[in-house]
């Protein structure tokens, strides 16, 4: 047997290069270290990363994959499956419009159309001035007071198009909603 044929590849774990800034990289690794021993740790880790960084950067995927011993494709698949996970940094304020049935029966369809037109963006987009990101949500537990929206951490009920504009205008003021 030749020396060449007796050589065997030694599997090594290579953590891929990432263009994450050092602070972001440290935040991702901290979340992974803290949560990876949970049963089914991927979703809690993705939530933790989004909480820490405001989104799940593409460059966080290889780090998370390496920490969990999963493929990048598996992580990427989960990030893209759940619309809740943002791939880009959100605006200063995030508005979620409820699209679930109870709200739809009392005007949420018209409210959604108004929100998109008024802000000039679609769901999963951010206004040009970086102030507002818009997203859908499926029930905020405020069904009796629909149509409902969530702006940052604040729940608003009975939101007419006019109230929507007023809420957004207030949020855009210096020191507005949060
Ligand atoms: S259906 Fe909109 S809050 Fe429940």
C-alpha cells in the first residue's frame, strides 16, 4: 500500500470567516453559549440574537451553525421560514399590524393597505428615513379591540387609519414611542 493511499482525512471543525463586527460576533457567541444546552436550542438562540442585535445578520449564520454543529443551510432555512426573524437592521420603530381573523373582520385589511400606502413601504421593509419598519403579526391577544397594532413594545387597539397616522407621527418625534 502506498503512503498516499494510507492517508486519511482528519475531520476538523473550521469556523468560517465572518464579517461581523467584533461586538456583534461576541454577542452572537454569548447567546449561543448561554442557550445551546437547551433542548431544541436553535429558535431560542435566533430570538436571542435578534433581541441583542435587532436582527439576525447573514454573517451570524455560520457562527451559529458551528456552535450547534448544524449546517448553514439548516440555520438559514429556519431564519427564512419564520417571518418574525429580520435579516436587516430595523428602523428606529417597528410597527406590526395584526392580520388575524378577528382584526380582519373589523377593518384590518383596510388598515394594512393604509399603513403600506401611508409609509410607502411593504411588509418587511423600512421607510427611507429609517424611522419605521412594518411587519405583519398574527394575533396580539387584543381581538376584542381590533384592529390592533403593536408599535415597539406598545399595543394599540381600535386603530383607524387616522389613528395609525397619528401614532406613527408621534413615534417619529424626537423621544417618541419606545
Ligand atoms: S386577531 Fe388581532 S389581536 Fe387577535
